[in-house]
């Protein structure tokens, strides 16, 4: 298995924030990842169906995750751990490559860790990598109108709501707004 720790020849570093360590995920992290990707209240708001079995998560991580990144020309993202623990409690990734210098960020966090500001801290670190190491022009976040937590993360980090696409269907087939947030590098530098 190839771990894409570089993007255009630039090595993606392990990242430490005040309270977190963002690091490459390994096969040993699959049970920890399954603990949150299998939950409806985590997966559906992220635009994904919940992973049904631990074996399905192993299969995805071993056989599709890195191949999907390679096809999309994206660097691998990060597992989120709390300092002092190596347990992966969430993920923060560039999940879409819109243009050479415009990436979208996606993220998930185990509900046991909601409400502590961890995701804002992790996304902030990924944005910094995007603008400094990867020389991105813009970072985007997409979320459903019902996902108030994602909206708060985007707003806390200085993103601008650029579009509200009304009455789209979410992963479960429910009608909701699809929100598109954007942050330009120059806005980030001034924020």
C-alpha cells in the first residue's frame, strides 16, 4: 500500500496544535475510524452512508482510500488524535480537487469529542498546510444546511458563505440546502 505523504513533491508533515496531533492514518487505526464512520449522526452529515462493518472499513482503507486520492490527485489527509493519546478520534482531509489550487476540506469527529473546538483546531491546521505548503489559492467547505456544527467551523475560521443551493437531497434522500463556503488565501492572511 502506498501512503501519499507528499503532494507535488512536498512532504506533508505531522502537525501538532495546542491540543491535537494530526498524523497519517495506518491500518492499525481502522477500528478507531470505524467507531465514528459507522455512526449515522457522523456519516450522514458528512455526506456518506455509515460504514456497515469493520471488515468494510478495512477493505475501504486498504483497497480504495489511497487509490481514490491518487485518481483525484489529492494528498492523504490526517487522523486526529488528542495529545497524549494515539487513538484516532476523527479525520480531516482534502476531499475534492476543484482546480490545481482550489481544494475542498472534509472532516468527521467522534461524537464523544464534539463541543470542544477540536474540529476548528484541526481544520485550521489543514488550511495552513493548504495555503503555505501546497500554495493553494482557495479552500472550500461544503455542508448541508442542517449541519450547524460544520457551518460554525467554517464561520469561526473566516469562510464566506458563497452559495446556498436550495432543496437538494442529502445522503438519506431528505430535502435540504447544500451550502458552499470559501476562503481565499489573502483572506486567511488577513484573518
